[in-house]
């Protein structure tokens, strides 16, 4: 199996895409999949920061460690480096389409399109939620999407 590279992109790169990165890393390790995984944000506010404490806590609740991750902003070069770029919501997808260079290598997709019954929908941003369980919803959503991605990579 040749190595497949995947970039997950949300707005801040401190909540949803680091959780997607963490889930995908865990699945790749569990199944021995040859994948390169990263995450980034369309925005620049949190560059260099670790994931939001609520995302780190949710990761821990689900047996993952994402404390070591550092936020970065997506760049046009990412479209040359990765095979697939997954946008976590429809606004992220629009923002990525706007910076997609001519001759991009990466296939650009909406992450929820991988979840049966969720085509065209968002992985909802938990950042402004007052309830930490919003982060468990994020984990459940990214797990559902990644289960489908992993099935395809395995096939
Ligand atoms: P994320 O969540 O895109 O899932 O990382 C957000 C993080 C920060 C902000 C918005 C969403 N913010 O406005 O700072």
C-alpha cells in the first residue's frame, strides 16, 4: 500500500482539525496504515498554540493525546504536498477553494461527505459552545468520518 497523505482543515486549528488528526493517527497506528496526517486552520489567530484545553480534555476522554500539536495556518503549498485535504465545514471548504492553486495535487473534500447521511453538512464548530459535551460530538463525528476513510484506504 503506498503512503497516503491527508490534511484536515478547520478555522482555528485548535478544536476540530486537531481532534480529526488525533483520531486518524490513532486509527492509522492501530491498523498499521501507511499514512501521513496533519491539520491546519484557515485563520491565523492561534498559530503556534496547542489545541484548546476542552479539545485536549475530550481527546483524553477518548483515549487520545493531542497535547503535542501546534496550530498552523494552511498554505497554497499544502495543495501540492497532500493527496487529500478535508474541510471540516462548508465555510472552510469555500476558504480553501479560494486559495487552491492551479495544478493542485490535493483532492479537496468536505469531511462530513464521508459520513453516511451527512453529505453536504458541517462538523459543527464547538469553540463557542458553553457545554463541553460539544467536543464529544466533534469526536463522534470525526470518528464516523474517519472510519469510512480508513475502510476505503484498507480496500
Ligand atoms: P476550530 O474552532 O476551527 O474547530 O479550531 C475555532 C477555534 C477558534 C476560533 C473559532 C473556531 N476563533 O474564532 O478564535
